[in-house]
C-alpha cells in the first residue's frame, strides 16, 4: 500500500529575505518624511492657534483699557526688570490666579515673591510645540524666569524703535505696536492693523545657565522682537545678555552689547518650523512668514506708522 508523500515546505532563501528587508526599508524611507511633515503641520497649527489666543487677549485688553499693554512698564532705572506686556494680559488668558499675585509697584525681579508664578511658571499656552526646549533659567532664585516662545513686536530697528536711540547700523527704525514705558492705541497704527506686526515666535535655548534677554516673556528685556532682521536670519541677534546654546545647530547665535542697554536689543523671529515663522498682525490675524521675505518689506511690517504700504509679502 502506497503512502502519500509528505508535503514539503519551502523556506525563504537568504536572497528573498534581503529583498523583503530592502523593500520595507524603501517604504519606510518614503513614508517617514510624510509622517514627519504631518506631525510638523500639526505642531504648526497648534502654534498658530496659540498665537491667535495671545492676539485675542491683547485685543480684549485694548477693548477694556482703550490701549494695548506697554512693551514694558515700571522701574525705568531697572528697565530690564520692568513688567512686560505678558503680565498685563494674564486675566485675558484665563490666568487670573497668577495675575492676582503681582505687585506692579515693585520690579518683577530681585525678590523671592516678586512676579510670583508669572515669573517662574512655564505656561503651556506660551510654548510652541515645535520647540522642544522647555527651560527655566538657572542661577539665583530671586531672578529666575521661565522662557517662553511668544513675544510682541517692538518696531523695525531695536526695542527703542521710535526714539532717539533707535538707530541700528545707520538705520533709523519706526516704533512698533509695543514700545518701552508707553501704551499704544490701535488708532496710533496709521499703517493699518492688517499691515503691522503685533506678535510672533522665537526659540528658547536648549540649556540655560545665565540670565538671558531671549524668551524672558514676563520681563521687558526678553519680551519682544523687531523686524530689523528677517525671520531665522543668518546674522546674529544682539542683546545685553546672550544664551550659551540657542540650539545644537545654531550655537550662541547672539552678539552681546558692550553696555547694559536692554532697549538696544535686536531680536529676530526664529522657529523650528521649516522655512519660516508664525506671527500675528494687529487685526488679530495670524500668518506664516517665510524666511525669504524681502528685508525692506519686513521692516515696513514692523513699523506702525512708517507711511509705507507693504503690498503682497
């Protein structure tokens, strides 16, 4: 009696396995950029929404007080330790508990209770998800600040834009929607709210072991940017204190002043979004501005009353 032959099972050869692995590798290489792009699109959308909330808070403040908050205010002799726009809009960002801790008769730094949680808390609504750094400064506790991403526009040259100290490399800029020790009104923006920068994003350092002028959103010396440099400019920012490592691939990216004039700060919009940064205009709209924006047009966007129309940008 004949028995049926046992069924034979052919195994994969080494060549076949290598071909399968190669195909999987190609598919991963093709899909990974798409996945990364989708994730970045989500992060950018989140960043856009957060800047929108800051814009709306500023508008609500203006509706209540008939003026925007100051770029900085209080204790002019200690300008870098004055209160910034951020502290004034906390109630309009559902942060009344933090706001109620503040005593605007003091400077924000220099004491264990000054500034309270407004100075030391990392507020999620002020953090861009594309910036992995979530930094609170090291150093003396009386002076520590948490570093945030969303700042306001001080004009087209430096933080002193619109004053006699505003000249940068021979360029005399124009005041922005925010200036030191003053409160602008929407009526002061004669170039039009939809043509004038109000808010924008910067990146914070990976590591922080000294006080910095960048990202100290709560304090006058770190709460702003200007449009003198285009977004993500190759040129260095100029501040009275520089962070050691802005990002691994950027290094210091800053040149320190020879003096302590925080008002001379020149800070560009910077982000980890590919090709540009998110910024807000005076009408509360939000847009993505390309790194390649024309430098002259970009400076015009920063000034509130330079009398120049920007056109398409």
